[in-house]
């Protein structure tokens, strides 16, 4: 039977039903998991009553999600009307007197949820880029020189577990003292949150990069020695590409840490992002505050997930190690 | 006239945590230009240490290596290495791997077009032009080693050092690569020093087979001159009296005068058991 071609074909090629089973497994189980979770959530939510009313269930969150999007459109319309009025007013002034001084103001409405998401993304990107620019060279240096690693390691180990909330007051004071300009390009709250994020998401990249660099195949290093690559070329052509899969692993962990840290930092530094949104809703204490916060929680989770996937796509694009899979 | 490559009474001692391990003791060998030398010996006899010292990847403790009269102190492309596990950069394709070496070695001496021609020429020597754009992970072990050889040749080395280059390959692929190596050696006339475990390979390829005694403190046990006419054909050689004579000398060296340490241990145990059997009263 083993030698009959039909038998071997059947085992090699997945048949229609096998394919369907695979698809079902990929979609059905996660879907089932989500449904069960939503039901549990709804059930539990109903049994929790707070001073701000019932704990929000999935339906409330869905509803608030819609409301938040509507608020965004409303604000946009308001802004559009504001600029329209301003344009008309200034045009009229100029028509009466071409020499007249006209003022152009920017609309200062309440930031909407979507604006706050964008601020958060910018802040985390700022912190993450700063951290990466420091962490990758530092990690390479640690991986290349054992002496340097021995010198730096205790410092890394001590600062690695420090909570962002401990850094924030220090960062705030330092930024206030050093960033003094008439016309600040960055808001101070933005810098405070960004630097706090950077301080906390340095470490995974430093550690993973140094491990990646230190564990390069000896033979590859020897190839570099035989062809007498200058030091910097050697790092660019052999060390860095070789360590790239580990560098990306570090970057992914760093971005995840950064996103988590950001929300806390924004709450305390009053950076107008998702953290501030949650804090303001908490202080506001209206009847739909809890469901708005819960919506933010879900959105924060979804964005974190998307950021991680983006890093994975980048990793696949730039890294030679195709073994990195979707996990 | 000075010797082309003079391995002049080298010793190598490794010091780890205060204990001294002498790997090589007074290894002395003179090699003429264009010679094909194989180093053979049991595992742990210091063959790789010799090769790494020749490459400049390790320092000697005593003695020195002189290539065309000047002492070797560091690695360089004049002594290209073919590594046992090919050591190709996994993120570069076949062409890119050779290109990395060519760009580093001929920087400022060849223009882009000349470099491209030179890379292709070397890939042609090992019959790999058809797979220039393949990644190392997409080609077989034998093909990887061909690329490793092309990369080494592309450095235009004075001496080609090969560290058990075919050890990890199956017998048929190995035979193919041995043929290629002989063709290239005939065409380019380069000096080759190759480590091997394979007696037939040593006799087939070498002008001289250098047999190393067991370590620690390994030294050159004996040297066999292989005076077989070139080009050599595997099948014809099998019946050649000189071939069998050389082969027997190497085998004798490896399996009677210089048994592998593990074999010696095994024999010692056997002997001990026999003694125990012959004196049952005492054992009981």
C-alpha cells in the first residue's frame, strides 16, 4: 500500500476537508475564546456596582467607542466652522483697510480621543527612537568587549527594574531646568513622558543586542579577521547583521515595555495622550466615565498588539533569520 | 634561497586557570611553493592548532612561521582559510559572500567592473555561477563548501588553508569536491595545506602527508612523500602499487604506532579484564 502513488499523494497534499479543518482551527477557536470572554465580562460587570454606577460591559464599551468617534467628528466640524468664521472676519477687515493687522489663531478645542491616541503614538515613538539610538550601540559595545560589559553590567542590572513612576519626577525637574526656550518646539509634558519611556525601554534592547553580538559564530569573526576588515566595517558588515535577529527581539520587547510605561507616564505628566484621557475621565467621574476608561483600555491593548505586529513585519523584512515566527 | 613557507620549530601552550596545556611541541616543517600538504592525525592531536597558527588566528608560544622570509603575526588574505563549517554569512547570497572578501581584499586595486568579473571568475572555478543569487540556507552542504572555497580563492592567497573542508559531506559529494580541488590546484598551482581525517583523501590529493603524533605535546610523527603522477584518477590509483604503499604507511602510523587515545584506553581496559579472568582466585 505504501508504494501505491495514490496513497502517497493523499498524505502529501492536504485535501479539501483538511484545509477546512485548518481554517476552522485558525478562526473558530480564537473566536470562541473571545465570545466566552465577552460573556464572562458581561456577567461579572453586572454584579459590580461602583459609586459611578455599574461596571461597564462589552455593550457599553462598544457604545462609548461610537460616541468617542462622534465627538471627534463634532470637534472637527467645530474647528472647521471656527476657521471659516476667522477667515471671513479677517477678509472683511482687510477689505475695509488693507493695512489692518489681522490675527490668525489656531483652534483650541478640547482634544478628542483620536487626537490623544495620536499624541500617545508620537510620544512612544519619540521615546523608543531615543532608547534605540542609545541601546543598540551600547549593546554592541557590551557584546564586543567583555571588559566593557563587566563595567556596565551592574549599572544595567540596577536600573533595569526601576519603575517609570520613580523616574518621572526626576525627568520632569531636569527637563524644566534644561529645556528653556521662548518658543518650545516640544511641549514639556511630551518630553517628560518621552524621556521616561526611553529610560524604561532601553534595557531589553541593550541586553538582547549584547547577547546577539556576544554569541556570533567564531568562524564568522575569523572570516572578518582573515580579510582584514577595519573595525567599523567589521561591525557594519559582520557583527551587526549577525546580531540583527536578536536586536529585533530586543526592539520588540522594548516597544512593548515603552507602550506600557507610556500610559503611566502620561497620567502623571499630563501629556495629552491616552494616559491623560484615562486620568481626566477618572477625575471627571461622570456616569459614563468607567465605560470610556474601559474603551481606552481595549484601545490601548489593540494598539500594543498592532505595534508588536509592525515590529515583527520589520523584523521579517530586515532580518536574515526567517525562523522568527508570529508569536 | 629561503623556503617558501617555513614552520620553524613552533610550540603552543595554552594556559587556562593556571594549568598549562601544551598542544604542540617543536613542530618543524618546510613547504615549497605549489605543494599540496595534508595534515593527518587523531582528534585532539593539534592539527587545527597548526592551521590556526598558520592563519594567524592563534599566536605561537615558541618558534615562528615565515612566509617568503617574513614572519607571520596576524591573519591576512595571503593565507585564506576554508572553514570546516563553511562559515558563510547567512544574510548574504552566494555572490555577496564572495563579494565581501573581494571588496575587502582588492579595495582600491580593482574597480567595480573588475571586482564583478573576479567574483564571477572564482564562482566559475567551483562551478557555482548558476546559484549566485541563492542564499546559503537554500543550497546543499557541498555547494556551501564550494562557495567557501571560491571565497578563499578570491583572496588570491599565497597559501590556501583548509580545515577539514569535506569532513561534513557525504561520500559522493566529497569525491566531487576532491576532484574540483585537484583541478583548481593544477590550474592555479597554489600552495595548499589541508587537514583531513580521511586516509584515501590524503593520499589522493597530497604531495606530502604530514602525520602528527597524539597530543598533548603533539609533534610531527612522520612524513610520507606521495610520488604518484598527476593528474590522478581515483580508479586508476586503486591498483597503483605506490598508492597502496602510501596508504598502508599512513594506516600503519595511525592504527599501530600512534593509536587514538580512546583506542588505547579501550585496550588497557580489555587487558585488565583478561588479567582478572586469568586470576579468578584473587578476584574472588
